[in-house]
């Protein structure tokens, strides 16, 4: 898996039909073993782009490199035999048995009969269908079964790369799900490169390791699913992804550092208790985080403890509690929020790798995340000002 | 003889002229067959070509349609002016009449092959010729056969008229019957075998057509 080789690359490719550009300025690099989804609305040029790979369409401009060679240098017929091809309505030959269908490309390549028989049996197993289906005709199979054959047929001649043009568009959701699993499984176990055209974002996110978003014949974004979810290139991509998915993605990938309040109320070990009380009242909080002089987090001290042990000559270091949970700034919010919300902590201090206090996550900061999610980010440009006092005040209600 | 019932006269004719009748029967069939065969040889490739260059399709089919509208007797006479009396004139007439159904059905059959199937055949790396004989022709064959079937039945009927230009065949008997006094048995002796030939040919080609039907297609409908 080390450094995967490029298998297909588009260089400034354009396709123009009668003066109308179907696809322009396409620059995509597909590496071996990738599961690439071309996604876009109809008319976005996704199918056009895909069909140029096996020369079903010829680019008007630009070059496409396949395995280090310009595709124009290949004989189109021979090229197509090395590229698997699956289309929406399965494209099985209705007058041929399943076996003949599966071994169509091997037959074109003039394999021996035994080798073809063996391949057919091997592939029907991959399709998770019984072997006696080999002698049936496509019309005798259900739509989902037909498409299973369509998928494994594309593997018959050990093609390294398979093009799929909305292969599951016509199937019901449950069958589609099963077939997606099948394709993903085949791709992972056999290490094939798959170029998959779809308009279904769920499908793309489920299957792809590399997503190319097209609109109006242009590539809008070309990245991994995670990066696209985290940094959608523009509003079109955001719409395509949908609010809900973006939110989920955000929750999944937001780190504690992204939402923590900086400069939490804290006090150093050497300070006296009266200074601690003064500090609390200044910040309107009922507890303080305790650090040493180099801002390393030591523990916390709260008003109740001070009340119980108050004596003039005691300092913070004598009575602070050190049974404190803390989180690292780079840990994921989803884990932290669970702790705070389910285990009833009022706040969790945030530290960096050498235990230096750098912030705090309170219930209020979590509320802000939800608030952002519902109302959009723009309204709270500067959350820090608003958060800090309020967040720690909240704790004081319980004291 | 003439006072016998018609049926007896007919049986008498069959028993006494059996060999002659058989000869005319064979001649009649062959004239039709050759005409249709020629039409198939020309019409099927032309239809395939038309299906691939579809702007031509409508034009050629309208020409064939025009040919079809000429009454067969008129057509026969026109061709006679060119080829004179004899079998060839009839075969050419049959050819012209058979061209339309064969052409039309070939064209339709090829056009009706699911474009998805063709796309996937091409995408899997078939040459145009492989696509033709492995995909398009097998799928269009039953429609093409049905064109030949129509052509053949029509041809058998038209060949009977061919007797007017001296081509022989069962039409000969019919014409002689119409010219003779009390010629009813002669007419029947010509007409009945012609009808039987048409029916049997229709059945046989129908069976052939079934045989050529793409196997997988209709299974689920049964």
C-alpha cells in the first residue's frame, strides 16, 4: 500500500458537444487501489468524465494517462477489455446464460473453455449466488441478483480498474445496501481501483476513499471524504452534503481545543485562601483550577473546601483536591462531551501534552456547539468574551 | 365427367395429374423462395446498415413503401417490359415485394436492441463486428424472421399471378381454370395447394422464428 501508483490521470481534459462544454478543466489523479466516487447532479459531467477513461467518449481537449501511457495510444477495443465496466441497468446480454455473460470478456480474449468455466464458478461465488445460476438467463434473476452478476462480470478478466456508472441507481434501498457492501468488500479484498459515478452522497461517503465533486462540468472539490466533510469547498458542496451530515461530521471531528474557553479562572499553589476567595468572587465562580507557577495543572479548589478548612495561615497548596479529570486539547469532542454530560462533571480542564493548563470545557461551551449547529456559526464570532464568566458561574448555582 | 360432383372431379384431376401438380407445386414454391431469398440477401444487410446510419432509415423505408403500393399485376407488367416473359420477371417482382417487410423488420429489430446492452457490449471491448453477430443479430433475429415470414406468405400469393407472364407454377392451373368452361376443378386444383403451401410455410417459419427468439427474454413472462 506504500506509495500507490497513479493508474489514471486527467490533465486539463475537456469535452465539448457542439460548442457546449460538457466537461472542462478536469484534472484528477486516481491512484491504484482507490475507490473514487464522481458525484454531482445530473448534467454535472460525472458520467462523461468517467466514460472518457475507457474511450467510450473521446476528450476534446487535454490528455488522459492510463498506466503511464496516453489513452489515445491504446487500441480502444483492447483498452476496454482491460477496464471493467458496470452500468446502471446491469447491461447483461439477455440472450446469454449467466455463465456466458460472466465470461464474455474472457471469451473475447480467447481464453480456453476450462479456464472460463473455472472463472465463472469462482465469480459466482464472489457474487454470493448459487452455482446453478450459471445456466440461467438474466431475466430469471431478480434485479439485485442481475446487478451482482454485472459487478462480478467486470472482474472476469482480472481488470485492475472498474468503472461503474450509477450501478445501483435502479435498485431498492435494501438491495442497494447489500450490493454496496459487496462492492466495498470486493474492492478491499481484491485491491481493485474503482471509479464509481453516483448522485447519492450517502453512497459516496459509504464507499469512497476519494471523492470528486463535479458541477456544471467542472471539478468543484477533489479530496478524501473526511476532508470534504470538514472543509466543504463552497456552498454547493455544503448543499450536496446536507446540513445534517455536516453537523455530524463536525461533532465527529471537532477537537476539545476547538471549543474550549481559554484563560479559565485559576490560582497558583502558593496563594493564600483569602486570595483564592477574592479570585473566585472576581470571576463569579465557586471553584478554581490550581496550577503551579509554570502553569502546570495540579488540581482544583472550591468554595466549600475553603469554608470547611478556613484558617489564616493556610495556602491553596494545603487543601486543594487533586482528584481531577482532565482532557487533552487534541482529543475529540464527542468523547469529552459524553463525559461531561453523562457523568455530571461541571467542567473539564484542558491541558496540553506537558500538563500545562490551556483551557476549560464547560457545559456552557457544549451548549454553544449545539447553538452553533442550530443557528449557524456566524452569530457568535467571538465566543470567548461571552463564555468564560457565564460558564463558570453556572457551577456556582450548585454550590 | 362434367356431371360429376365437384369434389369427385377434383380427386380425379389429382389422381391423374399428380406428378404434374407436384412439379408445379415445387416450381411455385421455388419461385417464391428465390424471390424472398434475394430480398433477404439484400434487405438484411441494408437494414443493418440503415440501423447504424439512421438518417438513411426513413428515406429507404419510404422508397420500399412506395414499391409496395404498386399493384402486383401492374408491377409484373412493368418488369415484363424490361425482362420479358418468364420466371425471372416473377422472381424480381417477388423480390421487390419482399424487400419492404424484410427491410423494415431488420431495421426495427436492430433499433429495438436495448441501448444499454449495446453500451455494455461496447464498454466490455467488443469490436463492431462482434457486437453485430454476438449481440445485435441474435437479439434482432426473431423480428427479422417475422419479416421473412410475412414476405414468404405474400410471395406465395403473388407467384400465382406470375403465371400471367408464363412463369408456370400453380397459378397456371388457376388461369387455365378461369379460361375453360366448367373450370372449377382446375381452379381449385391450383388454389388449394397454393393456400396449403402458404399456411404450411407460415407455420414452419413460425417455428423457426420461435427457435431464434432470444432464449432468456420471455422466460419470466411464462
